C-alpha cells in the first residue's frame, strides 16, 4: 500500500480504478551558511547563455528537434484526485488558463501532458487554450500501459485518441509513461516499444521516448526502438531534483548521454518542497500532497533552502528558479508544474542564465546530507 501511495504521490499516474475505465477500456473482443555562502559567492560567475528565454534551447536526443531547456508540466490541469482541481486545490479552469498564458508570456512553448492527466482533460485544455489564444506549443504526451493494453497497436491507438483530444495531426514527443505492470503486462514492454516506433514512422509523433525507465530498461528500449526499428530514441523522463538524485548516482544520466538520449526530469521542485514557500509551522498544501510537508521534513531541508535563497539573491532569482536551474546544469530538461500565471511565468526565470560550477557543487554537498525524496515503485520494474 505504501508503494502504491508513493506511486500516486510522486507521479500521479494511476487514477482510481473507477476512473481508469474512462480511458476507453476495450471489450474482450477488441545548514544555513554565511560562511558557506561567502565561499559560493567568491566562486566563478555563472555562465549566462546569450539571447532570450526562447534562445535557451536543447535538442531532443539525436532527432534534430529543438525545445526549450525546460517544459511546463500539465499534470495539474484537470487532475482532481491528487491536485484537487476544481475542489480542495482551490483552483480550476480559470487559473490554468492563466497558467497557459503565463507560459506564453514567459517565452516558453514546450508543454508536457499525458492521456491519464485528468483522464484526458489536460490534453483538451491545451487544445482549447491554443485555440483561444491563437498560439501553438510543442506538446509532449504519453501512452499509459494500462493493465488491459498488451499489443504493438496499443500505443498507436492511444496516440490517435490523444491527437483527437488535442485536435492535432501530430505531437512533438510521445512517451511510454511507465513500464508494463509486473505479471500483468510487463511482457508487452518490447511490443510497446515497437508500437512507439510505428507512431513515429506513421507521422503521428515527431519523436518518441520513454518515462520512468531505469538504466537496464533504457538500454533495452534503445535496442528495440533505435537499433532494431531505426527510430531515434529521443528521451527518458525520470524523477530528478536536488532531493532525488538516485538516477545520477546509479549511472542512468551517464548511460543516456552515451546513447544520445535526452533526460527529462519531473518534480524538479519535489512537488513544492524546493520552492522555499513552506516552513515548519506554516500552512501546508491541501490533499494527499500535504503528507510530504511534515515539520520534520521541512526542518531537514531548511539548510538547503537557506543556501538556495542566498545563491538566488546573488543572481536576482527565487529559490524555485535556483532549484530548476540546477537541474538544467546537470544536462536534464526539467518539467515545471504550473497551476497559476505566476508559477508559469516564474518558470521562465530559470532560463537564460546558469549557476556556476562551484554553486552546483555547494548545493549538492548540502543536499547529500538531506534524506532523499521517495521514488516511484515502477522505477524498479
């Protein structure tokens, strides 16, 4: 039960059983540091990319496709069970419409969503907001290997449904959201990879990737999608932040670089812990997310937040922007969730500059003293 709670809290991919059926299940027939701060500020200045936020871009793998060095995450756009959309979360369609506008105003045009986010609502909102504002964004969405999906055709059909909700002919990036469930459909993982390659060959996706794949699964997916099928494997989306560096320490980032696969990092702010907004004794977020904001946990991260605040002040940046920029400095594309105009617009402030190498090292030294965040169970499937 604890593992499944972590799965939902850290990634939000498995809706309630009754809700999952709405995704067209087919019938059977079918330390606070003045001294530390002084050391950091005496370091070499940050490397600042030339140009605007829109100029701060990276290539997705070896595809030739350029995207912002960060993406806006749309998990919150329609999700009621974890984020409280339209209920206890105190936000709704008006707020996320403004979040979309904040994305555009920040000079960002890369949005990450999924078919299970809000049971399709997230994709529909993106469709509506593009139409209302006469704008076009680069969309990354995902295929969910739900228990009744087994075949090579499953990703193709799911993407066609996503494209219908998005009212688009293709998406920039299509990803397998997580590996198949052990015992139930994990034996279909190879078929899912071949189906993803077919999506690119059919012109339904400009690039394809995976998500929540550990190093072993990443190598396997690369072997099927790229070596066997001849389609570049663009990316692997994983949890990554100053509070969750497991994949870096276990070699996944190094392997991805060797294979020419981009790494995309979700939860760069550890679901709000790294924003500096919450302190011991302060009001906590409502709903399931509030469980990670215990006073003990907030006290644990306080020295890290203090250093981030000090470093940020030297750059004219917020704690959150420092956390996001650290991810970028590690060669990872962060996905920053946003459910307000301010959050989306603020994310843009993480681009166009870089922390110095000494600042990165100082942050990691303090972060290593803090107990890490909880990872999703399927990282080990």
